[in-house]
């Protein structure tokens, strides 16, 4: 049905590897087209139009259902991260101002808890489990602390905890 035009003495625009893959894909397309032509050779014009209408209707229904369906089958099974907004009283024009006493107490308790966990092997195991189950959570908390309290010394998480949590 379709004739392939053979390029004579034209330099290849693509590399030989890409041309080889492209040739294989084109060959597969031609084999599929030949097979479909053989199977539909005895169909009448009316049969072909009927099949085309049915196929178009089925594909349209499938795509419309997928686009507008909110069922569990369509949604991803991966856990989606929710980004919690930073409270407005944390964001201020001045670098040191903007946090209140409640924030200071919360981060002081967090710092105390992390220091106590890092001082014992069982605590380090607990932090490793936290990093395995919630990767990035500890980094996010420490980043928020650095943004609110830039003058505090950073909490140093040993590298072996991070390397084991990425496995």
C-alpha cells in the first residue's frame, strides 16, 4: 500500500546506532501493518467503517474514564507528600525576630531529644529507623531550625546514619 522512498547518497543526520534502532522500529511497524492487512483483506468497506467507529468509541470512553475517574484504581498507590505551610509568625523581615517562646521551647526539647538519642547505640538505631521510614524528615526539621535560629550550632547527624538509610 505504502511505498518506502529509498534515500540515495544522502548523508545520515543521525548516528549509526540511532539509525539501526529506527530501522528495526520501522521494520516492526511494516510487519504489523502487513499482518493487519492480511487479517482484514476480506472485510467489506462497511465492516471496516463499523470497526473504526467501534474502536474510536472504545478508546474515547477509555480515555474519558481515565481522565475523570477518581476511583482508587486510577490513583497512584505511592504515598504523596503534603507540604505543611510555615506559620506566618515564623516569617519576619528581621533575621532574629519572629519566633516566639513556644517555638524556642519546642526546638530546645527537640535538640535535647536528638542529643540524647545520638549518645546511645539504641538511640542511633531509632534515628536510623526514622530515617528509613521517613527519609528527609530529619533534614527538613533541622533546616527549619536553622532558618529560625541561624546563630545556633547545627546538630550534626553522623554520616553512617544517612548512608544506611539510603539503602
